[in-house]
């Protein structure tokens, strides 16, 4: 498969995921709506980073740096969520 064909295929997959995101926004899934939307967003971000930013062709050190960035982002989200979940009731009033 040529590089151009691969990019067109990935672009069409991204458009399909966009349509899925729009379709999911009309569904009433309760607490699963954010989970599903974030999962679709993560899949789109992975495709963009892996193919359009050429991470699949990068050296091991570049991949390690990208992975370290993801770990750092996950750590920051975890700490922020832990702070928010452990606050007492009525802390904003």
C-alpha cells in the first residue's frame, strides 16, 4: 500500500470516527456517554499521532519521548481527579 493510499484510508477512518462521535451525541447512554466519547477521541488522537505525525516511522527514542509525555499527562489527570474526588461535600459554598 502506497503512502498516499494509507493516508487516504486513515483520513476516511477519521471521518468515520467523526460520524460515530456525532451519532453517539444523540444517544442517551447516561454515565457512559463521556466514556465512549473519550474513547473515540483517544482513537482519533492515536491515528493522527501514529500516521500523520509519522510516529510509526520514528526512532525508538522519539517513541519513548512520546510515551513519556502520555505517562506524564495521565499522571497529571490522575492527581487532578484524586484532588477533586477527595474534597468534602459543600467545598464550593
